């Protein structure tokens, strides 16, 4: 049976660009870039080839062992677009908990990160704001009050 969470995989068009974005958010590389060319991986994922670049990232002060698996497929090359709306069926966003959303938003705006709304929105015990990564994946920051 399932024991725990492992990672979230995000496919991207340009691995280096995505690394810079997630580093700007405050994540760090916990396993450096590897280039894989694995037929067995391709078979497991039902792809014709398994040539890719991959690395793992996590928040600097993470209290869990969950990480982001950033992947740039080289062969087959990336296809499609990220979901254009949050009501699209499937995994449509990645959420990060922050301790001070106002300070975090101000710092990230100073680093050039645009958000979908001007300020965090409040509902129930949560304050939240959303941005998108370079490929359009919704990234939510939230603070529990």
C-alpha cells in the first residue's frame, strides 16, 4: 500500500529557465541535473523514447521530504500547454505554504514575479495569491491564519 508522498513532476520546455524561476521562489536544487536516456523509463511511461534532463528541487527549510522533479524531455520533445484555467480536470496547481504572505509577495514582486491579482486574497483561515511558472503551471502561495 501507499506509504507516503514522494515528489511532484513538472514537465517544462526549458529546464534552465524553470530552475531560475523556482530558485526565485526560494527553492534550491537538492539533486543536480542529470541527463537520462533510458528505454525502460520510456516503456514504463508508454513513450517511444526516454531521453530527458531532470533535477530535484525543494524549499530551503522544508520540513517534509517531498520534492519537485523538474523534467525537460529531449526525445520525445515536450508537447501541449499547461491548463489555462484552474477548473480544468487533472493536477492543475502546486501550492506552497509561506509564513508571511505579504512579505513574500513583496519580495517576489521585487524579483520580477507577476501575480494574477494585485494582493493576496482571504477566504476562511487562508490568505492566498497565485502566479504561473514559465510554462503556465499555476503556483499558489498560501498562509494559514
